[in-house]
C-alpha cells in the first residue's frame, strides 16, 4: 500500500532525528559515567548492567533501531515496484529491529576489559550478553547489504552504480572495523568510526528519499514588467552578488556591470547574450536559449540550468518557477535552488533578483541582483502599436 508523500517524508525526518538522539545518548551517558573513555570503551558498556545510567544509552539504541525501521518503510515507498525493492526495505527493517534489540538485551560487563572477555569465552556470562553480541553482528551484516539491494532495485541508473560503489566501500570499512575492534587502546574509537559510516549511509538514503518526494515547485510571485519592455533588444545596468547573512555579506559584495542582448532566431525561439564586466578587466559571458513550449510558457535552457527554467506569462507580467542552477565554485559546479524575486523600482529600473538557497534544506545562501533598463525601445514602440494582445503573444515573452 502506497503512503502519502507527507507520511513518507515524516518517516524520513524521524530516521534522521533518530541518529541525533542516539549520538546524544552516548555523549551524555559517557559524561555521567565515572572513568569512562570514548577512546577505549564501547558504546554498549554505557548500557550494561554495571553502568551508572544504563537507560540513557539503551533508550538511544532503541531509538536508533526504530529510526532505521522507519527508513526502510520510507525506502519501499519511493523505489520502483520490483522484488529487489522489497528486499532492500526488509534489510533496513531487519537491521533496525536487531540493532534496536541491543538496547533491550544488556551486557554483563564492559568488553574493553580483558577479564570480561575471558568470562564470556568461558561461558560464564548471561544469555542477554550473547543476544546483545549476536544482535549487533546480524544487524551490521543486514545493514551492510542494503546498498547492494538498493543498487539492484534501481538498476540500471547512475544512482544504482553509486550505491554499488558506496556499498563496496562501506563493506571494506566494516571488515576493517571488525578486525580492529579488539584493540584495547582504541576499541571505542574504532567502533565510533563504524557508527559514523552507518549514520552517513542513513543520511545519504534519507536525502535521496526527500529528493524523490519533493513537491512540484510553484511559480513565483508576479513580476509586473511592462509589455512594451518585453521587446527591448538590449539592456544595460549593474549587478551585485551579496552573500547571506546580508549584514556580513555587504562587506564582501561583488559588483559588476551587466548587459543583455536578445536575438530572435524564429517566431518561437530567441536567445539572450549576457555579459558581466568586472572592474579589473575581467568579464564573464553566458548564452541562454528561450523557446515557447506553449502560448503562455517559455522554457529557458543554458549550460548552468541542468533542468531548464519555466517562465509563465500572464496578463500583468510573468512568473518564474524555482529552478536548480549549477553555480561555479572554482573548477566544480555546486547545485543550488534559485527563486526569482524580481520587481520593478519606482523609476522604472528592473531589478532582476535571484535568491540562492541550498538544495536540500532551502537555507538562504546569497542574492544576485541585476538593476537594468532597456536601451533599445524602438522595437517595443512599433510592437505596441499592434495592440496589447499581440504584445502578450509569443514575442511578448522576453524575460530580462
């Protein structure tokens, strides 16, 4: 049975929250435990029968297990309907259940002590200790298989290949952690390294689910640009890139001159030739192609628009749907979410403003603003004589 998008996203956020609860539990319990060392002692020692406050870590372990179960349920809702998807979900659920049971079956003593290990090998510890250790081993094995199941469920796709690589690397790290875990001097550190890999994989899967269940972006607010200005062939002005928060970003604002020229290629296709000039003689150029895909919709494509940009035309102006942009950061592009917040100033200057946010959480990062005016209005005056309706037709889609 398919769950609603809201439910799936709620389960995913709960899975992420569970990781934080677990981490907080062993940090707090470790601080309250006399003589405890995060470097040499294992997390499970904080929940053992000898611990001062065992309920803190045991509750955290149970929450961790439940969070992985929630992730497994959410995974099933976004994967293609095939047998491998069910296997992947069951692996997550099985891993969550067995890992969560470690918080129920408490160990008798800390295995950082050689005496405790000797007692276990001699069979003198309780069955709860055995159940705890076996649950840990089975849970880790099931969890280590999840990347391979996801790869099979998504095959063939780039995501499947990435999952396969991640699973291989995680398995190698898991084997290394298993053989290094017996070190008396750094057993706790080695275990936490393995836990960090677990948390990272949960984060990766959760981000993938949140992305797959994202809502369709709605067109932004109406930009009331005059119809006659749609036909301006060239624009010029200045631009500014300001990082957030603005009270700090204003000290590092980057300013430049800006020009744009529109070139019509056919009745339904035109392009923008943009250039930004900097004070030290540097300049940056970009080309954007604009095509009417409907009478009221223009699709913009450029090298830094991986999915294109949709512009919706209305009687009083236009709206832009939030879009993804590949922002150049040195040699590597960084994907960001961009919201158009453009407006017309009282003196007629058009402020073409873009609000950049991070792709996952929507945190505001920067704002790029062009303040420009049309420098060639003669085509607009001629077009205006043909009537308002024609201006709002195909050529009226000029999006500065």
